[in-house]
């Protein structure tokens, strides 16, 4: 039976955005988080591209798991099927956007190939199944995860823009200082634990 | 190509974690203890060895247009296999690593080696490359895991080293500690090792 | 068009071979995994009820329909039922926790065991310590549980308490007679 109580959906949403933030507490999607976060604008673009792919991938993998893998007893093919779904989805979205909206392609296109190996997407789809979410919960969880990811990456980019002009000791230049900054952000997000 | 060089590249000069910053998700996520770090490192090494070998053997049969999806299928197969074996024989480790076992598939290190090494070089060299990169990755995970476990719970590999009196800094085994410890270790790596190599 | 079909076929062949290999490995490991899970449960049941001779899974839709409840074992001494062991799967801080709760036929909790968990090392994973688990034994299944707080691990502790509560609820409402 579908459990559609607003409070449980809200709990899933808040938990995915703040308490169990995909990037800062689950460590999913660290590569783009560290790699594509030098400017707020590109970070925002990445966030939007990920949101798009996450929502679609969650719905498709839900169908694949419940109507193909489970009935056939092929649960062990989960990893292969899911990553293939995500890879083809990314390719498909790239083609569609390129044909229909060159402007959107200009802004999102460069990020799309990177999303296949973004573990936040595969992680999300596997978590959906592990937590036994129904289709509505799956969609809400996907939105929460995507908003959480975008929030973390945009905030982080804003801090890094300022860091660029700061005087950082030589050995800390580049990645080390970025990691320490992320650590402090993660510390701040730890304050949300117990909220849900 | 000189095998010794491949080994040195994998473990130090092109260390996947400290130099290339690849596969950061598991690096940060499972290093709350040295044991988990070691388990994750070895699982990744096994997948790397398998995928590098198979891809080097198959490179002439795979059309370049579907190269990436084919690589991903090969990698996912090894990941699932390792997951099943771990679940059967090392259940505690399997549970501790949880979702990060299937996520080895999207560890950029593995696809990266397939694309930049195994699909171009002979099989033997690819196997050595897989093992070396895997061990470099494992080394980084164990070091990070040991540092976090020592500061965060006063032990290494579960052995109590600092005794009851030590006020364990729990934050180090929690998510923020992962970022902080890796940031500090990378800076240290920059100072000590890079200087010596140059 | 032709090329796309050819490429698709090649990918299909690779995936099928992968599927076959995995199917083989799966059939080899699945039995081991299942046998080990059963063995873990049996060991815990033996610790909860040292005088027991046998235990069997109850396949009852009503009982299994309860929230969090995953498996229910009936514990036997000779032919008499001396208690139940209930496997519940509450959600912890970081993923599900699998735990067993032993309840005697008189309604006394005889012990709990954590089968699997992924809580934070050094904090949440203290739910696996004996000092924590031993508090549950001896408490009554129809009274509120009294459990000491675990500093820094409230969510993990609450998850275990929820799991045990779910077990006592099923016992009180369905199994006790």
C-alpha cells in the first residue's frame, strides 16, 4: 500500500537535504563537489544537471528493480543494470538537450558526461531500493538528494571564490585547503543531526 | 615500459589519492577505522586487477564507440562478484562497507585506468598497473583510516593503543573528521614526499 | 542504423556473458550467505535460551505484517514452546540495523543481539557492546523499556529501542497466549 502521509515524506526530504546531506555526511558525489566548484555559476549548472538526471534515474531504476529484476530473481544484476540505465540516460539527455535547446546545452552540456561516474546518482538509486521506498517516496528522496547536492556544491563554490584571493600557505594551496573548508562545512551540517 | 616504473607511479608518484584525488567518495566514507580502509583498498585492488586484465585482453574486440559502456559492464561484473564473495566469507566487513561496495563501480580511478592504461598497453603491464594503483589507493586508505581511528577512538585496527585515559575525539571518526584528516595529510604529503622527489 | 544495431548487439553480448558469470558466482555464494545468516540467528537464540533444543521460523502473515518485523522464530524445549526470538530491522543513524530480541513465553526479554549495523565507528557502533545489550535482558515485555543514554549516539540507541519495542509489541499482541 502507498503510504503518502505528508509528514513521512517531509521527513525524507529534510533528511536528504540537511541531516544526511549526500555530499557532506554520506560522502556521495565528492568528485564533482571538489572538481566543479571553483565558480558559483558552474556549480549551479552542475547542480541543475544532477537534479535532472537524479530524478529521471530514480524513476527508471525503480521500475527496473520492481518489474524486471525482482520478478526474475535477478537482484544480483542490480549494479550492472543501474549503471547502464544511468549511462544511457545521461547520453540520451545530452542528445535531447543538444537538439532542443542549444542554450541549455551550452550551460549544462559539459557536465553531463561527468554525471555517469558521479556516485551520488548510483548511490541514490541503490539507497532507494535499500530503504524500500515506494514510487512517491523515491521521487521525494531524489529531489531531496539533488537539492542537498546542489546546496552543498553552490555554498562550497561561493567559499572557494573567496579562498582564491586569500593568502594560503604553500603546502595547503589547492586541494588541502578545499578539503579543510569542506570539513568545516560538514561540521556545520552535523548540527542538523537529530532534526528528523 | 619498465615494470618498476609502473609500480613506483602507482604507489607514490601518481598516487591515486594524494596526487590524483581520484575515488574520493570511498576514501572519505569508509576510513573511520583502519580495518575498513584496508578492506575497501583491497576490494578496489581486486576489481582494478580484474578489470585491467580483462579490458587489456578484450581491447581489440571492443569498438571504440561503445568503449565506455563496455568498460563499465566489465567493472560492474567484477564489483558484483567481489561483493558476493565478501558477503559470503567476510560478512562483517561487507556490512561495514555497505553501499560503498556497489559504488566501487563509479570509482573514477578504475574507469580512468581502463581508459588511459589498459585499453592501450599490453596485458602484463596492465596487470602490474592495476595492482600498483590499487596498492597506492590501499596505502592511502589505511594511513587515513589509522590516523582517524587513532585520534577518534584511541585505537588502530581495533587495538586499544592510547588506553582509557585518552579522551577520544569522536569528531575524527565522523564525517567532518574525514575532510579535515585528508586535508592535513595531503598538505603533509606535499611537504615531505613531493619535495624529496623533486 | 546498421552500425547502431551491431554496437547494441556487441554490448548485449558483453552484458549477457557478465550476467552468466554472475549467475554462477551467485549460485555458489547465495547458499553460504543464507546458511551463515541462519547460523548467526541460531547462535543468538541459543544464548537467549540456553535450555532450548530447537527453533524454527514461523511463517505467519499476520505477525510479519508488523512494522520493522522481519523474521520470527519459535523456540522449543522438547515439544513445548518456551519463547520467541524476533528479528527486527529498525533504521539507525546510517542505514538499517538488524537485531534479534529473545522473549520468553512468560514475557521476559531474555536478551538482544545485533546481527548487522553500519553505525558510526566509535559512537553509534557502541550499541554492539555487551554493557549496552545486557541492559535489555530481564526487562518485561509489557512495560516501558529502561535503557541508559549513549552519549553521542542517541539516534543509534533509539533505533535499537524501537526495534525491541516492535518485537515486544508483536509478542504481546499476536504471540502471547
